[in-house]
């Protein structure tokens, strides 16, 4: 399957959570519900806002990009979320 996406979610505390999924809307709904399928980090930090997502290919590609994006600074992630930089240019360094 080559329909994996990388996404960023903003919490009410203004932190950014990075994740991967094959269905961004479903996964975001799971996070918002706060139920057992939501990310533990996001529970109790709502309301949540999906600020960015991009299709990145295979699960392997998505996992590698997620790892690299999680290592970026918050200011770099903010630039990605606001469209000031692309994922490719951000991770090209």
C-alpha cells in the first residue's frame, strides 16, 4: 500500500503531535474522541486541530519521514504547518 500520510495535530497547549496513517480523517477523529484508539499523548489536550497532512507513499517511507520530522524543531514544524516550507525542503538538510 502506498497511501500512507504524515500529519501534524495542534493541541490546546499549542504543542504539535506528529503521526502517520492511511486515513487522516479517521485517525484525527480517533484522536479527538480521546478513546482507546487515540494517542496517549493527545488525551486530555483537546480541542485538537489538524494543521497539516501530506501523502508520503509506503508505510516504510512514512515511518522514516515521521522519525525525521519528530527530530525537527517546533519552529521548523510551524513553518511546515503554515506552508512556508515544503516537507521535502525541510527534510533535505
